[in-house]
C-alpha cells in the first residue's frame, strides 16, 4: 500500500512533541512560543528528566515533505501570468503574491483556468466584465437657449409641485 505525502507528513508530525517555552505553564506573563533556554544551571537546557523536550535537528521534517500545502501539493508564489507556465498542475498549486493588483490577478486567474492549475487565494471582485463595457452617462437635459440654469430649475420645481 502506497502512502501519500499528506499521511506521511501527519505521521511524522505526530512524533514531534509540543515544544513549549520554559516556565510558560507556570507564569501567565511568559507566552508558550518557543525560546531556547539559556543559563548555566538551566534544567531544561541540560535536558534533565522531567522537563519538556527542546527543539533539535532530530525533529526536522524530511526535505521532500517540507513546505507542502495541507493538500499535499507544493505551494509556488506567482506574480505574473507567465509564471504559471513553469508549474505542473498535478504536483503544484499557485499562491498569488499579496502585492499583485487586480488587473494582473485577473490575468493570472484566467491563465490558471486554461492550464487547470489550482489557485489558493483567488479573491477578486471579478470586474473584468465591467472594464470592457462603459456605464451609460446620465446628463441633465440642457436648458433651452436663452434660459439660465436657475430659471430652468425653477420651472422643474413648479412642475413637481403641480403633480
């Protein structure tokens, strides 16, 4: 039975203990995010029994399983539509860079659809249809020659009152 990269990665991650900062369980002010213990007589640094494990190179994930998306595919950062041509749709997924604007984002999404490459963050308001079609311009009717703007607006208000 062949193991997938996702299940293999989960199995390896399960062997790694939860790495906590020393004394994080004792003091509220000390957050649990990992910091290496220092100090001459530090029990955790000296790997004394009864103290939590420290981060070490032995817990490193194998190179072929590193930097994978939870789907098991490799994430590739994309900034231009031609970057998608280098990707293999079966093994890679695209993530559009956060500095990419809407026009390029739409071009990237269209190219990804052609190549059948999955995009992780497609979020776009999809205004490309509106870009081509201009909205009709609504203008106020021009006043008859010889009349000023103020006289025209007075006539309109009188007509509204009559109705």
